[in-house]
C-alpha cells in the first residue's frame, strides 16, 4: 500500500484560521487512508505547541520556522523572476526532507496544500499530484493591484502575472486541481486552458458539534457590551479583513447607532494591525485581538457582520456564525460559495446603508433574528459537515477507500 506526502504552507495545528482549518481536516482524512509524511512551516509559537499532535498523526514530519522577512523574499523574487509567494515559502530543509521522503518511502501521492508548496514537487515524480489551491491567488493579486497605489500596485500586478503562470504550471502538472467553490473552479478554468478536466470542487466544512448553540457560555465582557452586539471574526492582518472591519466601524456601525445608540462592534481575531487597533478608539468599537476560542464571542453576539468587498473562496467565518445560530449579514462576496438562501439562512446586502438596515431589522425583531439563526443552524447540519465536504478525497488522491488500495480516478 502506498503512502502520501502532504505539503502545507502553514502548520495544520492548531486549526485556528481558515486555511489551517481546511488543511487540518484534510490531513486527518488523509491519515485515515495511508501513512502520511508532512512538510510544513511554523509562523508562531502556537504552531510549535501543536507539534505533539502532528507527531501523533504523521508517519514523519518536517516543521520549519518561517522567519524570512517579506522584504528579503521580495528581493529574492526580483532577482530570480519568481513570485514573492514562492520565495517566501522556499526553504532548503523542506526541499531536503521532500527528497529524502521520496527516496526512502513508497510515496504514491503528493497532496499540495496551497500553490506556494507546488515548487517542492519534483518534475520526475511519477505518482499522483493533487493540488489543493483553495482559491485563485492570481485573481486576488489582480484585485489588490487594481485598488492599490504605486509602488505596491506594481509589485502586486507583477505577483498576479507570475502567479498566473505558476497556476498554469500546477494545473498542467497535477492530476487533480481542487478549488473551494464552483465559482472559483470556473474562474480557474476560464483563466487557464491547462486546467482542462482536472479541476474539481472540494468545499469547506464545519465542525457542527464544536460550533453549536450552547456549546460554550458567552464571553461575559462582550455580553455586557451595548446592544446589539455585532461581531466580525478573522485574521486581522489580512488585507480584505482589514478593509471589512474599517468599513464596519466607519460606515456601517454609525448608521446602526442612529437607531441603537449603544450598538457595539467587536473585532475578534489575531494579529490586528495598527490600523485595526486604531478602530478601537471609535465609539462602540472594541478590538479584542487574538482569543483562545472564538466561540464565546460568537455566543455573545446578536449579529455577525461580514462586509467583505474582496472575498475569495468560502468564508469559514460565515459558516461558524451560522453554525452557532448567530443571525448573519453578509456581502455578496462573502456569500459566494455558500449555497444558502438569502432571507432564510442569512441576509445578503451590498451597500453600507442596506447592511446597516439589515442589522437594525434583526436588532428590532427578536423573532426574525431567532428564526434566521435557527434556519442557518439547520442548513449547516444538513449541508456543511466535513465528512460531506471530503467524501471524494480518497478518489482524488487515487485511493480506493473501501479496498484500501490505489485506484485511477481523475
């Protein structure tokens, strides 16, 4: 029976942000199929604390600290003609580990989590390659460039162009390219002739047992804040999230406070930038930063607000709020890839006034808020489990899950 090499740009433990949640569940599912060897990067101390869990799961592993400054990665990229995304995640220990594992173990499949890690797949590897790209990174950088200013705009346009070439290379190299939603998959097909028939959709799931109404008590301090308590969760050094909370704090919350003067916006997520922290000086805004568990803050919330203008893939923050029966107001972008119904499982609004009105409606009508939250929870239970999301993973990797051997499913 063959073994699997799993390459991930971030340590899958602890599963405390969107990409790590997905890689965490994929890795656990792969480990049920065959022995898995893992090469990945640690960004912070919490990643090293999770190494004990990785040891229990993986047949072997290589965990490398990612300390390369972005400026150095950019200089390397300019010198080599590569995308910054690749040079930032290039490390000799990872390359050496990959060569050793492929030389000494019967690796039948390489699972690449995020396009940055495809650089480690040797051209002469004859097994199966599965590229879990999640979303189309080159399109994201095109959007950054369109909205940015020089010289950053030039760098982001360069990154978009070079990543598109790398995505074409990956699509031609992999037997299967996975995207998180049908819109992302179709965008990938439309942009790259090399994608062909190899593109598949593998959505995100949610641990509906952990994220459930009553799973944990509300955070007491947040529960004591002004009504309605509006929550936004996410990685707070990520540009689209930064723009979303600035929009929420400066454009949406003031409109809500005209109807509910004590309304409060709670920004929950690690690594808030100075710009995000500065929002905490605005009336009604509190920036919590990193918290041990996001669920008490969702449990204390009256409304989840996700006003993303730029959104790629499926937003875990939306699924988590819905799973906890928190009535949720989302932008069109944040709703993409989640086939729930506007007005039944969440409220989809686009401009600032409409989003504020939706929050006000939910705060004014407890019955509406309760019905929307319960419907969201029921939809999650029926449609969004990780078991359902990963049902085709064995076939994508060439494993016949029932027989415990290899199969040839493209």
